[in-house]
């Protein structure tokens, strides 16, 4: 269940109608400078600043160029995929695709509520989704249609499916720090017995072989009858 602030709860309980807009915030690495830069888009017509968590953010008015799917919530650890449909001809969208490393780039979605009469913001926008960019595709449009860019974002539980970039091998430790020999014996780990807090017992000695009985040997003599 989502928690709302007092102003939002009072406004929703008044049932006076509501004007809701979607806010998208993406933080991606600029491939030219290597710095993390932010991009804010919202479904309003004009550029507008919002305060999110005590931080001032500037959002570009995308209007009908931004068409996000409805966000649904559910309990559990399933990875939820959500799609943002944007106009591919928008300059900011083109910059995002060509000039930034968007793989696993953090994404936040907020919803802003406005009074239907005054168009004043009811309260600070509340977050409805947090995740990361999964992939960006450009679906084929019908003749005469507008080119679109579909940004698929995955929920935060996607982090649980990541694999380690480097394994726990001696080579990976040495590559990170030449003097790190913590795993130099990792290859033979488990094959060499180690005794911690206990006495090592020697294996029992093998019994001596028993000589064969009867017959003639190299150091003996077989006699018949009495000795004379």
C-alpha cells in the first residue's frame, strides 16, 4: 500500500476531480565526458521545476510525446517490466539514445497531482516506480505513423539477477592488487585436509604379510623319517 502525505490524502478524499501527470527522471553516463547526467521529462506541456525529496529538479515538458504505460504494483520479488513510449524525433530523446550509456541507468517515476480548477500542485509528487533501463528499441511503425522510441525499464528486483563481473579467482585478485595473495591456493582448496582444534590421527599401520605354511623354501630342508 502506498503512503501519501496529509495534503494528498485530504485532496483525494474530497473527490473534487484530479489532474495527474507523470514525471520521468533518468540518470545516465555521458559517453563523451564520463559524467553522470540527469534528464527529466514529464507529460505536461511546458518546462517546470519540481522538488523531489528536498532536491530541486527541472523537467522538460514532453506533452503528447511521452506516453507511459499505467504502473501496476504487486508484492513479491518478480521483475516487473514497464514501457515508456517517446517520440523518436524529440531532440532530448535522440541525445539520450546516442550520447549516453543507458544500460542499467537508474529511472524514477513520480506522479504529480494538480487542482482541476487552479492547476496548482497539490503536494510534492510521490514516487510510483523505481528501477533501471533494460533496453531501448525502435519499433517499426505503420506507413504515415510517427516514429517512436520505446524505453523498457525493469524494477529494482532486477539487481538480484545480476552475476558477478569477476569471479573469486587468484587472477582477479592479483589484477586488482598485485600483492593480494589471499586466493593463491584456491585451486587446491578442499583437497588438502586441514585440522582445526583437533588432533591429527595417523592411519593404522598395515599388518606384516604372513609367510606361507608347508612346502620347501630356500632356507629350509624337508626330511622324512628319523634323524640318523
